[in-house]
C-alpha cells in the first residue's frame, strides 16, 4: 500500500531530523474521502478536547480551542486512512524497530480564531511518574486552497533551544510526522476554519512500566 521507497524516506527522516513533511504521502482519493467523512459529521459529534489526564475544562480552553471527533473504521473513508497508517506502522517497525503498537486519531475542527498553545504530545517517563505511551505523532490536513494570510500554521520547535524549525501551512494533502517526545509544537489562530486529523502511534503499555 505504501511504496518501499517512501517508507525508506520516512524512516530516514525520523532518524534525523526526527520529523517528515510531505504532500505526496497519502493518496489524494483517501484525502478527498476523509474531507467528505468530515463534512458528514454533525456539530454535536465534535467535543471539547482534553489535555493529557486533565479534567479542568477552563484550563483546557486556554490551551486549546479545537473540537474533536475520534476516528474509527466505521466508514470506507476512515477505514482506508487507518489501513494506510497500519502500513506505515508495519513499514517503520521493520526499518526502525520502533515497536509501534496501535494508532489513535481524531478529526480536529478549529473554528475561526481557535489555536493550540505550545505543547508536547508525550512526556518522557521519569522515575515513578506516569508516562504517555505516544511515540510518533501524525497530522494530516484537509483544507483546500489554504493561503498564507489565513494563518493557522503549525509551528514545530526544536527541543534544545525552542527555535522554530518548521512553519507548516495546513494545506490539503499535507502530512506531518514527528517524534512525539522530541518536538514541542503549536497551532496559531486562523482566520478561516481549519480541519485536520491528528493521530498518535503508541507503544504497548507494558513496555514502559
Ligand atoms: C494536536 C496537534 C497540530 C495541528 O492535536 O496535538 O498538535 O496542526 N495538532 O493540527
Ligand atoms: Mn500536538
């Protein structure tokens, strides 16, 4: 499903610099199907998203203002997407021995002005602390004809000195993959609604404890 040459390229990028951005990864028909599946969802099927294990919703609204809908293989479109991610998982495990175990993902709707402040998708395990088992993050964009003046960029920072290493427009078909523990990132507010699919490969819980 994914050409070996593409898997090689992604695996190399994850070794160094630790992230990969491309507009030619996921086949266009899958992207178009996902746009349709997103459109079919009703407003009430999107929920305020949590941050980590927090349950303080007032705090959450200061950090992120998107609304989410968890993806399952309940339509041909989402099934194709999840199958593509499964092929990516297998290809990366073969090349990098990452031990990727499962994948969770959600549609994210950012209304005009919504943002997601700088954050990490996972925290390294420290003695005794609970750790996230998210190791690899993906973001896939569904916005046709996005213009620079629309804002809504994904900023990726480097771990060492918080310099911005990438500014990513959320343009249709673009896929970003990065090591969850290594790259703080944020979503700037946009002046038009912004649609994406965020996802995370996790390692098996038992491996971390
Ligand atoms: C996230 C996230 C980035 C984006 O949902 O954790 O960082 O560009 N999303 O939508
Ligand atoms: Mn994130």
